[in-house]
């Protein structure tokens, strides 16, 4: 006997219980509302993550553009000067990193960071004057001279650190 024939013959005996429709609809509506809340929370989380990524990307682009503008003061004036400025700044960064990595005491150095800070302030001041007033040969020469002086000071600091480290090694060996 096939199942369909069995159901048709015994239908009255099988349909004794009636389902509780209120209970079924309550379960269905709870199940549907639960998935909507979950989908909404996933949607809001996705929006929050996308917003954070967008803000971080815009901030990074802004900072990169700002540092590039500061680095290339002479780009609109003369490409040769811009290349020289980039070389100066790269060398300054290299020396500065070497000084930061070295272990030294500020009292050991005759040349201090106050001189470097003063030169940085002058560079900023002259750069803003150059941007405001346009190319001026005296200002350009002064800026290039300040870069050279900063390099000389950093080099002097490195030499002083090196000498003090060598003296300490000699004192230890004695």
C-alpha cells in the first residue's frame, strides 16, 4: 500500500488534533523579527566599519599631501633647487634618526637641540615668507644656507656623540 492511499483511507483518524494557530503564528513572527534585528545590526556594523575606514583613508591622504607640500618648497620656483632641497631633507632625516638611535646624554654635547630648533623655526618662517611673497633670490639663498647649517650641526652632534662613546670605551678599558 502506498502512503497516499493510506492517508486517504485513514484521514479521519489522522486529523484528530487541530493545530494551535496562534502558537504557530507567534513562533513564525518571532523568527522573522529576530532575523530582521540581526540583519539590521550587521548592516549598522558594516556602515560603522566603512565609516572608520573612510575617515582613516581621508586622514592619511591629508597627512601625506600636507607633508609633501612642506617638503617641496622650491618645486614651483626651480626643479634643481627642489632636488637639492629633497637631498638636504633626506640627509637631515638620516642624521636625525642616527642621533635618536644613539645613546647619549645631553650634557655631553656642546651643540644642543635648541640650536636645531632655532634653525627649524627660521626655516618655517622663511618658507612662509617665500610662499607669501613669491620667489626672492635672497630668501632662497638664506633657506639653502639654513639647510646646510642644520646639516653641519647634526653632523657635529653625531661626531660629539661618537667621541664621547669612544672616550667611555677607553675609560672602561683602563
